[in-house]
C-alpha cells in the first residue's frame, strides 16, 4: 500500500525515534506527571457548550493544496480565533507535508486560553505524552493508521493524562471500531486521507452510525454558512475547519460569518 497516509505514518515513526534520542520516553512521562490531571477534560466541555461548536485550525500547508499560508504567524492566527469565540483550536504539528511544528502548540498554549487539539499522525504513545507536555487538551487518533489494540491503549492513556481524544473515521467499518473501542468524540473526515479527495456528504452518511451520546465532529470541505446549517440540522455537534479560515484575510470575520451568517 503506497499512499499519502502511509507516507505520513512512516514519517511520524521516524520522527518519534529521532525525538526519543533527544528526550527519552521516561523523561517525557516525567514532564507530564508534573502537570497532573484535574479530570476536567476542557476540550470535551467546550464542545458541549451548546449549539454547534467550532474547532478552528492553524495550518500552513497540506499535501493536497501545498502552501496555504505564505505569511504564517501561528500565534496571531490563534489569537484571532480566540477573540472571535472559537470553542477550540486545532494545531497542525506534522512537519513534512503540513509544515507544522509542536513549538506552535507550545507557543499558543502559553498565550491563548482555548482548549488545543494536537493534530498529527499519532502512531506511538510518545506523541501523546509529548502533546500533554506541550499544552494540548486533546489529540487526534486516526482509526485507519492504528490497530484496535493500539486505539484502546491510546484512549486509556489519554484518560490517564487528562487528554480528550478526537477519534477520526472515514467509513462505516471505522465508525464501528471507534464506538467499540470507547471513543467519546468521533470526527468524520470528509477527506479521504489516502488520496485526499473530498466528499462533503460523507459525515452526513455516517451520522446515524454514531450514538447521540458520543460527540460528533464534521471535518473538511466546510466552506460557508449553508454548510454549517446543513450540519446543524443533522445533529452535528462540532465542525473542524482549516483551509476555509486559513485562506481568509480576516479570520475573525470569517468565523463570525460561519457561525451567524
């Protein structure tokens, strides 16, 4: 199997090995222990705040679109989102094709009081400890790149650390896996991460596969207020929006227009 998702997963494993040589797993664990776990899970609390919630993404580039933001100031972007009322912020930390960096997450955590999602291709527990140490409130777990045993183990580790997990799926089989493994938040990616094609209706097709008590997030291909209304009518709890906001010159105004029309 040769595709973008496999490439990104393998790159993540290489990155983990390199990072462990600099900061050991034991040291990374010690850093997270010092932070504690107050059991509040602010990411989930924010998504249950009433009405459809917005997870706004800080993203410089993508494999499908190349460079999205030449003039890229992640902290300024996050501040704009926060001032415009974003419930949560997603921060790309994948460096090879998305040009992300975990230091963006660290900087935003220090300056912006909004729950943060580390968006990356998590293939090792090290990356979950790393996310906690950097200030994340949640991590992305992609069902298609994890075994079922890994997904269960990573969900348990997130609970232990006080992190939420956005469990990402793309089809019916993955929906069943996410529910069976105990996901509390499920995100349906309208983009197929193997070839990066987008079907904006994919999340609507899978809405009934996810029990109502599980938070349901629509991801990718959301462009305007009409899209938001359609998702609201189908009982979607939250949307994760990246490119639509990142391409806007006035991100605060764009977010307000998505929320209110």
